[in-house]
C-alpha cells in the first residue's frame, strides 16, 4: 500500500521539533561551547554504519550555524542513553597563583632538555589519548539542545586517535570511538611548532591571534596553549616557551592534586573562565612530564552543579608517521 506524506498538521508538529532559525552571528563564547560539544558528540552516532566521513572546518558564523544543526541531530541519539550516565564530581580545590611561575619554570627546563623529534612536511603527527566530554542529559524535553544552556553530563571514556598534518593544506584524520572522520582544513602541526621561543613574544602573538575570540583574551590565550600541548608535537624550546608564557596569564593557579583520564595523579595548573569552568593541565609530580587535562565547574551553572567534571583527557602516545592511519612503530 502506498503511504501518503504528512498532512499540514503533522508538518507543523514536526516543525516545532526543530530549533528556531535565530541569528547566525553567535557570540564567540557560545560558538566555542558549541564547537567543543560537537567535537565530543561526533562519536555518538549509531554503530550500524561507520564509514569514513569528511569533516570540513568552516569559518564562523557559517560553521556556528552548521554546528548547531549537527548538535540537534546527534543528540537525538543521546537522549535515550545519557540519562543512564552519572556525571562524576571532583572537589573544587583552592588554587595558588604564587606557585605557578616556579612550577612552570621547572616544567619548562625539563621540556627544553628533551631531544627534538623531526616532523617532515609531508608527514603526520599521531596522538593517541583517552578522553571523555559532555553529552546532553535527558532532562531537556524541548526537542533540541544547546551547549551552555541545557543540562549535560560526562559521557563514557573512549580512545581518540588523531593524525595532524605537518603542513597547511593537507587533510587530517580523527578516529574516535570506532568512528573515522577526515579533517579538511585541519590546523597543521606547524601552526604551533613555528611559534616564537621567546615567552614574551610568544604570548604577544597568542593574544594577537586570538583577539576578539571566546570569553576573553586571557581565557583564549590559556585555551590556545592547552590545545597546543594536547594535540601537537613541538620542538622542545617551543614547548618550554609555552609553559613560561602560560605562567604570565592572569588568573592561572597551581592545583596540588589533579587526575587525568587514566587515573594518574599529578600537579596541575588551571584557570577558570568567565563561564565558571576550570581547565587544568596535569603534570607528573616527579618527572614533570605532561599527562593530560581535566575540566570541571567551580560554581553552579546551567550545565551542572559545582564540581561536575566536564572533560578529562590522558595523552597516551605521540609520534610521527608517513600516512594517515599509520601508528608509530
């Protein structure tokens, strides 16, 4: 029997399930939250078919509008599963700003003495990590979800592998939770590897490059450095300069005990942004090697209660490979 399409009343009901079109010029802080949420949500599609997908990095505000639509689509699958996830909480420790510079100087000295790892212009930097991020909870009944507005919980831990191209113009690759995505327009490793090695000049460049973005210049500078540390392979002197530059950012504090996604304890430095989320970089307390990061709320927000863990990562392996999909030997 042939089935007819939905009538006018049914179409109206379906239309009400979609978010209103709104203004595509999203504020920068909302765009960053949407982007973070989307990158954590992409692995939550059904497991029936997992082809390699191509993910195009687009300029805002067009990217912001696409990300909103993507979140609406992907979280439909999560609404039936996220309710079973318990979002962990951590103690909101008081930080000490006076101890940041001494720690970062020690970490920089260790990082600066490591042997350099050459990265050819046609090669890829491979980073393997264990990570978890926010997914939307089932509390929202409106039919669509918005990061930073609707309740969220920490999703399950999973492996993440990324192949970052050494140079601009080459596609990257992400394999996360058994799903694979091509990255057109991926930020190349050279974006960070070619940064200045003088901490003052480096920080000036970071502030200039992130001007007008996010929730404020200091938060964006801290996040920029955190991204460079997490998913790149840098010359030792650049890494050392990043640590020394981070110590100069207002609001950065030392946290004496933090835990990464592998359960490894370490000392951390962190900064709380204007939205009430603290992001911490974690270092082995003995070797001072970078372990990973975690983030959590320091006060009650629309996302959740104070102490709720919003993200956790442990970097497990870094290396250089010739082709996407290869792993270091």
